[in-house]
C-alpha cells in the first residue's frame, strides 16, 4: 500500500490548527503537529479525532518558532518521521492589538519573529529534502489584515502582508523544483485569537485613541458572535492542499471572500473609505479638536 500523504501543521494544538489536524487525519493524511507542548497537543488531536494512542498517522514534534535550535531540531525530527513532507502548513502565530503609538517595539519584534522569521527558518530547514523529493506544497496562513492594513492591529497586518509577499517571491524560486506555494486568507473564525484572551492587548480606552479602540471593540464583539466554526476552515485547507499550480491564493470565509474581491476590483481610496465605515472609525480630522482639548487639559 502507498504511504499516506504527510502534512506538517504548526500550532496544531488549538484553533484552526487543531481543527485542520483532525480533519486531515480523518481524510487519511499522516499529520505531524509542530507545537510548543507536543505531548499535550498530540493528546488534544487524538481525542478530537477519536484516534488510538498508537495511531501511526499522528505524530508531534516540539517547535518554538522563536528559538533557532528548536526549529533545527523540529526539522530534523520531521525528516526522520516522514522524510520530505508532502505539505507544510504555517498556521502558528500570535496577534497584538493596539494602535501603532501604543504597541512597544519589542512586541513588534515578537510578532515578526513568531509569524514570519520563524516560519522562514523552518521552511529553509525543510526545503533541501523537499527539493530532493521534487514535490510538496508550502501553505502560508494569512488573514484579512494581510490584504488591507487594519486599524488597531498594525503589527499583525504588517506581518501578514509581509508573509504574503514572501510567499509570492518564494513561489517563483521553488516552482522549478516541483514545489508549490499557497496563501490562504482567513476570515473570522471562532478561535482564541479573536478574543481578548487570545491576543496581546495594548489598547487604551482612556487616551487619545479611545474613540478608535471603543468603536473597533464594538464591531469586533459583533464579529465574534457571527464567527464561523474552525471546521469550515479545515475543509477549505484540505481542498487547497490538492492545488497543483505553482502559486495559488484562496479566501476561506465569506468576509474574506468579499474583501479579496473588493481589493481586486475597487480603487484603493474607495476601499479605504469602505473599510473605515465598516470598522466604525471617525472620519479624517474628526479627533483634532478633541485631541487639542486633551493636551490643553493636561497642561493646565
């Protein structure tokens, strides 16, 4: 019998990663979860998938995307398990909420290290074996913030946009070796990352950005109530893993589909206005007088 296709999923212990690991296992894939806590994470996948403790199609490796030694060890462990993986899904990530002025530079560094620099390092470590195999697909999980920069998640938007440009550039480099690249733009799904507990929160509800943060918070809580189930994302990922083109981009979720389409069809100025209205943000210059009053009050 042919060996099952193998997929490495980073951040597979919860959220979209967990749902994807379970779904792909049920489709017959050999799933390797790359996680900070592989023992606990693997047990979560087994329970959710209803798999036996000795299931040969479920494996886990320890991975800390901020630690170069952990990345090198994870790549070596993956190759010992399956050789060159058929798919590598960069799902793990962290988010920071707050306007540019309120988010410290060390947080930006942390967001970029976890969401971009770590995935690049893991990819570099696995590419030699994938080139030798002459096949495989690398999947970068992006978001709506990677399509258009979103207020109050500047760091997250920036790193997702950078990840998409990396994916596009890399696809041309590795396509001649038979390796494809896919970008998935995710909509709003019911996971920890869209809750107060799932992101580093630097918003101020008292300072100059209070009107912005308050309005985004109101719209965000509405989005949480209508967020899609992670299982819907997992089904979309499974379809994307069957891509054969050198580079593909998919939107998963109705809001992601609408934004990707609007970004393709509308001029930037129009989309900027629509985005501002959708997020309930004040119009241009609306906070100038308020800001001056606050500065005068502090001086007096």
